[in-house]
C-alpha cells in the first residue's frame, strides 16, 4: 500500500476540514504584507510620542521604536510631516443607514450607538465598516407615549436582562425629570442591575443630574450646562464621564454647521444626504439651547478633571456620521481643551471608559485601527481632517469607490 501524504490524510478525514480551514486562513493572514510607519509623529491615545517607527503585522501592532528590523516585503510608509492616531471612536451616535461606512471613511473606526428601537446594527463587511457597540432600546423610567415601560424596580431588573439578551453591550437610560420616589428607585435598580451583570449604565441627561450621579451611573450624555460646579466635583469623585456632544448643541442653539460642510477636507466624505443634514438650520421647534453656556460648562468640566468624551449625536440635524467627529474635536478645543486632550477624548478616553481593551491606543499588542493625517494634529486639531489613509485591523481601506460616489452625488442634478 502506498503511503498517504499528510495532506491526503487530512483531506480523507472529514473531521479535519476545520483544521484545514484554519491552516488556510492562517496562511492568508500571514500573506498580508506588514506595514511600517517610518519616522512618524504618534499620538498614542493619551500622549504625544516623538517621531518613531510603528510596525503592523496582520491585525496588530507588533513593534514600536527604532531598534527593530521590519520583515522582508514590508510596505513602508514615510511618516514625515504626518501624525498617526488610533482610529477615532464616536461615543454618542444612533446608527442607521450607511452610518458605519460613512464613519470609517472619515477615520472613525468604532461607533458607540446610544439608543435605537431597531434591530442590532452589525457591520455587513468587517473590512469596510466601522465596528459598533450597542445600547439597544433606551430604558425609560416611566410609561411614556405608546411604549409601555416597567413601573417597579423589580421589573427594571428584568428590563436590563431583556436588553442584554437582545445584544446590548451597555444600557442607555432616559431619566425622565421628576422627584417621584418610584422614578429614583427605578433608576437605582436599573443601574444596579447593569453593574451586577458587568455592564455600564449611561444616562441621556435632561435634568436631575445629582440624582443620576448618586444612583451610580457611569456616564452622562447631553448638555453640560445641566451641571453646576458642585455636580462637577461629584462627577469627578464618582469617576463619571460626560459626553457633551457639542456638535448637536451647536445646531440646537440656532447656529449652523454649513461652513464646516464646505471645508475642502470634509467635502469629499459627504454623501448628498449627509451634506444637507449637516447644513440644516435650527427650525425653532422647541426651546433653543445656549451654546455659550454649554461651551463654558465644558471648559469647567475640564478644569474639574472630569473625563470628557467626544460624541456627535449623529444623525441628528447639524451632524453627519464620521465627519462630525472632526467638528466635535474642534469644538472641544474651542471650549478650552488642548488638541492633545481633544484627541484623547476621541480615542483613549473613550476606549478606557467603555472598557474596550483592544483599541483606542497605539501600543504593542493592540489592534491596528489607525488614522494617518497630514500635519501635526497635536497642535492643530483641524489637521485630523486632512486624511492620508485609514486602517482597520491592519487592512488599509480602499476609499476610492466611496469618494467617487460622494463626488458623483455632488454634481448630480
């Protein structure tokens, strides 16, 4: 009898097909050329590093510094005059439509959805869409409209379990204003249930911020003007983060982001619908917010050492998925944050706050979600708009078709 080769033996045993697939996948992954960013300015998610070299192999960052040799066949990118950043993370969005594609094309590699009544949104293509983490349906403290909500603390625990069973990564609470004891108990029960199950609880802030903080929420999303100095100190003491979403407040104050929509570095990433939404003016439906007060409160949050996270509230009017993160960072710097702090608010701070252990930082072992821009984004925040390239899991995105589509929509009648 002839001896079988190892491959023949593998093929003749059906139970070995899984192993064969794994070997083929490993070969494909290893065939992906390594990428070396040479002499590039690096913002690592928290701080600025002096010019250095970054090696990406497969999906991860494997080497940093100067004392290493890149493997043969490495794709070398000259980083002179450029800044390498972690992929941006939008800490406040409501995913719909082409949100995840629009986001990643503008350098936002991860989106945190903060409330949706639709089914869980997942990337249809891991290579061309941003990752999404999901709050699921917002949990209300009262019965409102045609959506029946639980009315006892026990059923709030059941509600948290229901959200997690449907795929929520954390819970989002809409704390309806009021001092009724049942509302406070429901809030406390919801937060406790989330924490017991190892999940974060965030609140869309409208009022009664002290009640929310004392209930143990992890983060507050909304107008920071709701927080006076004593509440800021309490938030700091309780390690509560705040997502001001200044882009949305700017629109709600009666101002317009139309000029931002005409930025030559932003236009290429704007499908027609996004451009129109971004340039919308406040309709006057409802009370306008005070943007100067929100800006001042954001500055005071910074001075109080409260962690500020960057989130856009897209796709609300005056915003657009992806590009509004660049506007949000600019507004944060206008409010008194340094460019480095604004970058951290859009990368490392978000990853740390939401326990995203594999992203938001440029460190050895982290996944290679990266954004390369021209200029020094650590001194001029608007440099983030001058995008050279975007990588997700070490794969460089081909943005050609997307940019061509946006261009065609701009000229179409």
